[in-house]
């Protein structure tokens, strides 16, 4: 299931970093490091950051590595 499909099914407009970490099965620190490296687009709302489902799908699509 894509982030966009999950968002639609659960009526979510924006993802919080904690939820992204849970869905990606990684640490919250890893999510913040991806932000710091500029690998995931985000929006800043005061001190908070949020992610669009489409941007998370793009990140997954472009970071996928297929072994031969």
C-alpha cells in the first residue's frame, strides 16, 4: 500500500514524522536525517514538520534499489 492510499483510507492530509517512522519501520532519527539531507520534501509549520503522502511515495520510488 502506498502512502497516498494509506492517507486516503485513513483520511490523513499530512503525515507527522512519528507516523512516517512507524510506517517506514525506521527510527524517528532516521526520518529527521532524511529531512536534513534533503531526501524527503516537507512543510514546516512553526516548529513542526509535516509530509505530503505523494512526497513520501516519491521518496520510496526513487530510493528503491534492485539487485541483479
